[in-house]
C-alpha cells in the first residue's frame, strides 16, 4: 500500500464531500492498513472514516488498532456502535481489549457486551497471565463422531461466519471431551456418507489451559499448525489458539529477550519506541546501567592494585582496551548463540557439558589465532618479545574465559528457572573485563618480575 497516495485520496474525498465514493474506496483497503492511516489523519476524520466502514470491517479495524487509539475511538463511539464491535470481534480479542483499558472504559465495554459473551470474557480473564488460557478463543467448529460428512458440511455452513477458523474442526463427545481432529481438506475429499469417526485423526496435538505461552508458540513453530486445541484437566475442549496469537507471543517474547540482552528492563506496556516517553525509556535503562557501572568499578580497583607494574612499564596500559574489548566480544558471541539455542529448543541444560567442550575447543582455536596476529603486530611495532608473550597468553586466557562464561551463565540461569537473556553481553562483558585485566597484570608481573 502506498500510504501517502491512500491518505491523499481519502482527504480529497472528504474535502469534496464525496462520501459515497469514500465508502466504496474504504472497502478496497485492507483492515491491517487502517492503523497507519489513522496515525496520519486528524481525529475528526478518524471517526468519520470509521463510521463509513461496514459493521464487520469496523470490528476488524478496531482489533488492528493500538490500545491507545482503541481507547480514543471508544470515547467517540455511541453505545450502539460499541455493541456492534463487541458482537463482531472474537473472544480472545475482546479479552486483550479489556486487559489493556482503564476501568471506566472496561465498564462501558462490558455494559455493551451480550451477557453470554460477558460470561465467556470473565471466564477467560481468570486464567493466569502468559498461559494458553489467556490466548485462546472459544469460537471453533465442533463436530460429533456419528455425523456424516454431509451433516458436517451443513453444520459448518451454519456456524462458519461466527468462528475464527474453519480449517480445523474438532470432534467432541457429548460432555465435550476431545476425541479427534479433522482437517477441512479431508472433509472436502471424503465421500458424503462417510462417518466423521472413520476419517478423523485421533492423534491430536493439544495444550493445557495452564501451558506457558512461550511453549505454545514453540509448538506452532514445530508442528506448523494454524490452530491448536486447548483442553482443561479433564481433556474437555475449552478453546483454540490461532496462529496470529502465536505470532504475537513470539514477537512479545523476542522483544523482551532483546531488551534483557541489552540490559533494559522489559516494558510490560509493549508501546512502540516513538510512543514511549523519554523518562520511561530512561527508567527502563538506568537501573541496569547503574548496576553495570558499579560492577565496572572492580576493574578500576584491579588496575589500581597494579599501579607499581604500570609505573614500571607504562606500555602495558595501551593493551588494556584491546584485551577488554576482545573478551567482551567473545563472551557476547558465545552467549548469543547459547541463548538462541535455548530459545529454539536446540539446547537444554542437559547439554551443558557438550556446550562447554565445544566452546572450549572454539576458544582455543580463536585465542591462538588472535594471539599470533597480535604478537606479529607487537614485534613489528615495539620489537619486544616479552610484551608479545604477555599479550598473547592473556588473549588466549581471556578468550577461553569469555566463551566459557558466555556458554555456562545462560545455562545456569535456565536451570534456575530465570530468563537466560539476562546473562547476555552487558553482564558478561563486565565480568570478563575484570577477569581479563586481572589475568593480564598477573602474567605481566610474572614475566617481567615486577
């Protein structure tokens, strides 16, 4: 979509009062494109555009909007319009909306929601945060095992418009226990008089209502499903999770991990970068920066303790930044790979010794190559074999320490049920800086007899 051209066209329709043409033009715009359009037009035009949408499309557009824009829009809408939206959106979207709105807005939303839907929303809100229960919707196609394929099609035809997906249908007993699943493709190719129980798949991949949302997202990635059934403790089907919700979880978890890896306190509001205030940005960063700054003072203390060595051989100071940067970079490389491996289930805490053995061998190879390269440079520039030896040995030790710490710390965090992302570049760099300087000066004092 060429956003500038679309906004220009909409603006011209409004200025020329060609409302009928505008209504027809809005039908051609995808619902997912409206949030960016609304960001670029005046508020009075937003409500005018929104009211020209069909009831179904208005609900789709509403779900696509950011929470702050949803709240603004609710302020303009009449009770009837809110009722129309709440009748059209799916239950999982309704729950997301209510969780993000202030209490006065929630009261108005619930007042304009059908009693049956209000009951479902209240049930969904009872599930713990970040679990499958909070992600699921209750709109799905459920069939009986003694139905024929022809019966199933008639049932789907009647119910499909109110369901979030019809690609997968679920076969239930009278007391709603999950017996099997049937793909719409299998129904299309089956004989019309065939019974559902004869063509359904009884090997159903499902999740419990209390399953962690991150694990649910991994299952979508592993099995390539468009929807996953959610069951309670008695194996009763209570809802389904669709792929769009799984993608939202993946984005949310990835953002949280990136923030932790950059030593930023995760933001629960999930606001975009530009919408987050300056002080909120500062607050999320400053705590970790203070901790890391105070931790870095240990490096300064180590250097201070070797003041005599520095005064005897001032050239040593010139190599400190290079050694510290190399250690930090090596630790960052290792931790990034390990954290990714844990996140993608390619590694588990049981693989810790395999990972240590691999990183140890990698660090030896990398350390030797870097040591040789630096030794050649030092001999050409300073013609001092002892300095070359000190720096070379320090680099090998630093690389080994950094890569082993980058490997072990995230796995320890995982074992302790902490997020491995907290053991990322900033923290590991701070630790490696202190250890590398300590190793450097100890080796120097030993070789130079300072």
